[in-house]
C-alpha cells in the first residue's frame, strides 16, 4: 500500500517538544518530506529526505525515521508553529503521496 | 526571486473542462521536475500529477488518470493541467510545486517552491 497515515491532531505546551509521526509501507524504501501549512497559505517544506532541513527553516525542526515510520520533531515549540503538517513520499510506481495531515495546536 | 504563479481557475459545470497554467520565473524551469497538488476546501493535500524536466516521464494520481493531462512548455517557462470531465470532487485549490533539485530517487517528493494556488469550483 502507498498510503501514509498521520494522527489527525496533536497538541503541545508552548516551549515543549512534540513529535508528529507518519506511517506507511513505502517508508521502508523511500524517505519522507514534511510540510508546514498555515491557514490560507501554501505549504512550506520544512524537512526533506527524512532529516534534511532547507535553508531558512529553524533548527528546532528535525526529522527522523526507521522502518515504516517517519517523524517530525519540534523542540521548543513556538506559537508560530501552530499549523497543519503533512508528510509526503513516493511509492514504487513513482507517484507522490501525502499523508492526511496533522493539526498541531500550541497550548 | 523564485516564483510559481498559477492561473486559469474558476467556476465550471460538472462534466466541463478547464485548463490551468503555472508560470515560472527566477530559475531555470527546464531543469526541474514539477507537480500539481490540490487541496479540497477544509481537506488535506492531494498529489495530482508529475512531469519530468523534458516531459519524458509523467505520472498521475488514480483519481485523475484518464481525465487530466499534465504538460509543459520549457520555452515559455510554463506548466499546464488540462482537466476534463470535471466533477464536484475536483473542487479544490490547485498548486504547482517544484521538486527540489539534486534529490536522489528515494527522497523524491520534496517540493521546495509552491505557487499561491488557483481555485477550481465545479458546480452547477
């Protein structure tokens, strides 16, 4: 299966650490990318190739993964991090696939 | 500055057709793989289609295969999406998104530049 599964919602207390996960069989073979999307805005790439951070993305964002799970960790969450987060990967056919998204609330 | 600007969205009746465009600027368009991604109102991101640099490789999501056609004109720095047999389920904001350069095959799906999106509303 090429589906990617994410928890629909996660919350974190301001300044604490939160992990958002993505699961799928394709992650055994392919790396995940992660996107942040604020309301009314286009998505922004925050992690690619499982753990690489694009320039301009704060270092509190990190990525990891093993077997069928990829994770996005925000260390010291800020109010500005409240957003929807999506994982993305590819499948054996070359198609790209997104997870269902996780709504992060910063308390 | 790097930009992708979509256009061509609007209101269309079920069964109708629409052609979306995405104009690129600030980078060498012909060097990049490009995708269309859509987002229905209040829903998550859905990958729609992919086209390689020279259009030699094209992929479609199952939900649009046979109805949508992705193409590009590198001379005009433009990407297109021809959408036929539209239904209410195709109502969404459509984004064009550039694949990051230099990513190996296992890491594909890294979209480093996105347009602002164009809204397609399929309704009678």
